[in-house]
């Protein structure tokens, strides 16, 4: 656009030049000169050409007076009516006379018929209608901060198309500390402004300077134009990076994940460009171990976690960070970064048993030290504070020691190896961190044995049943004792307590294996001689000192069928089982002829006798009671019946292998008179027998009474000196009627036994293993007051019952004797 404006001005100048030449040529003949100021409005009058040429108005019109111009848009025109020269359009002197200080416009005017040329010169006077202008509104300069004061920098001058006085006359520079302005006059080229550096530049202090250059023309008032000069100070690498903080300190949790940003350091470099670009690195003096733990971003300065951070290894790190610029000669600065590691509860307590006794005697007192326990937690603060505990169901406790984190494992209560010989103690150590961590350690404590337990027999008392006729030297029974101790303290030896008293004399016929407790009999037992006996076995352990205990052994001899029945009646004078009985012929049926009495030394079924007629002369005449042995008539005698009858009675026991005996009864049938005479003869003998019986009865009653009193005194003394001991005692059967051999009652422990014949008690039961000859009687003892009841029964009732039974028995025998006599 500037170029087109310039070309247009050149064309106009050329036109004006041609006009001026023509005017100069016509001056010779006639030249008129006018002056006008530029910027005259269109239609403004320049001068009256007709008057100045002396032409009348009619001539101008007739001869067509006009201005000759090659320009399609002429500057002036002549009014043919009045001959005045007018401005056709607004004239800009700077446009018309851009290259001339004096602006003259030569006009060529023409009159036709005849042709007459007149030249008119119009001087366009300049006015101050233009302000100075700079080529650019803003100008940038780049000046290195290393330039010295006095450096001169030419500036592009301003232009003012006004001429002469209205052109640029002076320049002014805005006030500043670093620059001043010099103006150099170059004549026709105008004035040249020059920028002079008067103070050293510092880009870091001021990276740029903004100046205003003003150009003033010579108008009054002057017009001005200005340009903004932006001076950019070019950087040199004269500043090292500077960190934003004097001290970098940060807290970092241990075990932080890899890649965690710890801190971001920041350094600035006042320089520009590469001189101000900062690169962050670790100092070369940093230990290589730290390089494995931390990393730094070269661009941002972020320090991150690279490896495992462990507070227990180190709780503080100091790293030298270096900031360098990218200048050709890099400048650098170092700064220490302090990283303090914050403890995290990442270590469970460690339990160590420093002193341990794996075995402790069971008689140790409470408070005895078993082990010393030390605990350690690598964490710190609350994370490292440890509390120890032990399971509650054990007789042990943890006692804190005077030394920190030391505990003593001590006994809390008495120990008993027999109840528990081994303890697995779980010690738990728990820290006070959040969340808390804990660890367990199990130690085994063995309770060693002390001989504090006596041997204990499996039963007390022992009751054994031995069949009579045992083989001498064979084991008959065994006792067993256990000791809750162990090893030698539990090794038991047995021996029989030898008591020479009458009650224990049978122990001399026994021997015991000291190791096994098997007891052997040195002789055979005979039920008919000894029915029961008792002795004591002592069990002694091998501890030091040894402990012992004893037990009472009750031995009951079981009867065997080793005795054949013995006929008590009839017995003849020579000792044979044969008797003679005389009966009247006139007796009725059911008359008692006689009664066969027999005895068997065995008891129970072995002594249960049955009677049977093995041979009889007349089965229809006599009958035999199989249980009582009574012989009775079955019918009355007739005249045809024989006078003598022979009855052979077989007496047999009920053993597995029955034993038997026979008795012969001769029955003689006599006439009634003979029977009475025979009875008188017999009565004399019976009187003697009766007298003897009475005498024996008196002696027996006196003896029994004395024995009864002695028994009462002895039993009272025994009851006062001993606790009630329900040992086995034989009792005489109260219902003995002389028919069976006998029946025996005895007591063993809490049970009462009776060996009976055929007449069994209704409420009795047979004891298994006793060959069906032993019955268990209901025990009518009571727990409340049974001691006094037993005492009363033993001291009064039992002896009294024995006496009464004995008297009744003798009385019955006497009555029977009298009956036979009558």
C-alpha cells in the first residue's frame, strides 16, 4: 500500500512538472501569479484572471477561455462568466508537490478564435496539516545484557510530509535510567535519532525496557508522532539456579509404595532460554545406596520412592540435590533434602526365650521361675510398646522384670503331675500400634514326678472266692495296685503282712509275687475246716522315701461236694446205720413210724439231702418224705400184713457228683399190749435220757449266758475303739431244724450272703459263680444310724437269737424224746 501511494505521488508530480514548464514558457508572453494555501475547500476563488489580463467578460465567454489540462480531474477551472479562477477540488500540497519545498502549479489557459495562450502560476502555500509519523507503531530492539555503556544504536527516523518549518524539528525519548537519545542532523536527509546505552543492562533485573520516542515538527503548536520502542535484553548465562526454599524437610512413612512422590524441589534461574532451563539431579557425592532408594525427575524435581524404605534400618536420610542450567557453561547449585522416616507398625514383636527349664518338679512352690522371656519390637513409640500375656487356663503367669521388655515365666499355683504332666504354654506378645501386631511362641513345660502318691489298690477290700481242694502252689487270686507317680516312684512291690494273731494265721500259708501281686496258696483249703479268712497285703513303691498302702483281702472258701452224707439216726450200737422200730398194729394211716436223720458236712446243694426208699417190703404200707426223712404209714395194718418190714433208705446229696449213704430201718408190727409194754421199758431209758438232757440244757444255758455277757463287753469295746467295718461274718441260720445239714449267712462289704439247703428264702437270689449254693439276701441296713443299728444287732440281737434258737432246738429234741416215750 505504501508503494502504491508513492507511485501515485510520482505521477502527480510529473503532471505538475509539465504544467509548470508550460507556464514558464508562457510567462514570457504573459504570466499571472497567484498564491493560495493548501487545503482550500472546493470552489474557493484563486484570482480574477479576466481582470488581471484585461479581458472583458464577454470576450472570455465568446472566445471560450479555459484552462488546458491533461489531467482528467484538473485542480482549477475558469468561470467564463466572471473570469475568476476557482479550485476544482481540495488541494493537498504534499500530494501535489511532494518533492519540492516550494509548491508552484503552472496553469495553461487558452483563448480561441484567435488562439491566445496565457500562463498562470498558482503557488500552493504549506500549512501544518500533517504530524510526524514513524514507519512502525512499535519497534523491537534486542540488546545483550553484556553491552557496555556508551553503545550507540541508530533508530529509524520519523517522516513529516509538511515542508520547511512544518517538518520534523526534534526528537524526545521517554525518561529512563538505562538509555538516552542523541539526534544527528543529516541536512536534506533530515534528523536521525540515535539511542545511546548509558547504564549496564541486567536481564534478570529487567528483561525488557519500554521506551517512547517522540518526533516534533515546527508548527505552533507543534504536532508530534511517537513510536514505542521495546528493548529486549538478551540473556547471558550469568545466574546460577536458586532453590525456592532454604531447607527442604519432609516426613515419609516407611514401606511407602514405589513411585510415591516424596517432595518436589524447585529451583529458578533468572537467565533466559537454555541458560534458565533447570535440570535436577542428585549430587555426585550421594551414596549409591541412596540411589537405590530414591529417584528424582530431571525436569520437575520430584523426588520419588525407588526402593523399600525401612524405618528400622534408618530413620533419616539427607540427600544433596543439584540444580543445573543448560547454558554452554552450565551453572549449578546444591541443596540438602532431609527425609525423616515415620515409623509404621510393620514389625510384629519378637519373642525370645533366654533361659528355660523344660522340666520342673511338681512340688515347686508358687512363684518358681521356669523361664526368662525377652520381647523386642523393632518399631518405635507405641508401635514398639509390647504387652505380653499367657493363656489363662494354666498354672503359670508372666511376671514383668526390672529390665525393660523382660518377663519371668513363673508358677502361679501348685502343680500336680498326676493331673497334668505336660503344658504347652502359648506366650502372646502384642504391640500398641494401630492396627496392633502380635506374635505367639509356644514352649513346652514338663512337670517332673515327685513321690507324693501312695500306691492305690484297685479294690478295697478285696473279696475272693476259692474253691476248696485247690492245688497247692497254684495262684489262687491276684491283687493289683497302681501308683499315679512314674518311673521308680510308681514301681510297686507287694508283700503280705504277717500277723501271728488267730485271725490272720492263714496268711502263713500264702505267698505273693512281689512284682505281679499274684497270690499262691501253699496248701489246699478245706471248707469244713475254714470257711473264710482275711489278711492284709502291703504295696510299697520304690521312691525315696517310699510310700506304701495296705488292703484287706477277704477269702471265702467255696464248698465242694467232698463229703458223703452221714446217718445220724438210726444208729445201732455197733455203729451201723440200722435201727428197729416197733409200732402197734392198730395205728392209722399217717402214723409217724420214725424219722431218718442225716448230716452232710458240705453246704448248699452239696449238703442238700434227699431221702428215697431204695427197698421196701410193701410199698403200699409205708411212705417216705423225700425232704424230711419221715417214715409214715400209708394205710392201716391188716391181719394179712407181715409182722416185720425192712426199709432201706437212700440218703443222697445234690452235688454235681452226688454222694450217698444208706440206712436200714426194721419195722416190727406188734399187738397193742406189747407195744405198751415196750413203751414202758423204753420210758425208763428215756427218763434217764431226759434227765441227761435237762442237765446238759442247764449247763448249756449257763455257758451261753456267760458267753453272751462276754460278747457284749467285747463288742462294746470294739465298737468304741474301731470304726464300723463291714467285713464278712458268718451267722448261724436261725431256722435250722436239724433236718438239713445246716445253712450259713455271712456279710461281705455291702452285701449279705447265705448258703442254704433246699428251703430257700423267697427274697433271695443266687450269686453267679458260687455253684448255685450262695444266695444274696436283701441288705436292710440304712445309711442313717446304721452304725448304732449294726452295733445293737451284733451285741444284743444276734447273740440273743443264737441262745433262743439253741434253747428251742434242745426243747424240741426233748419234746420229741418224750413223745416217743409216750
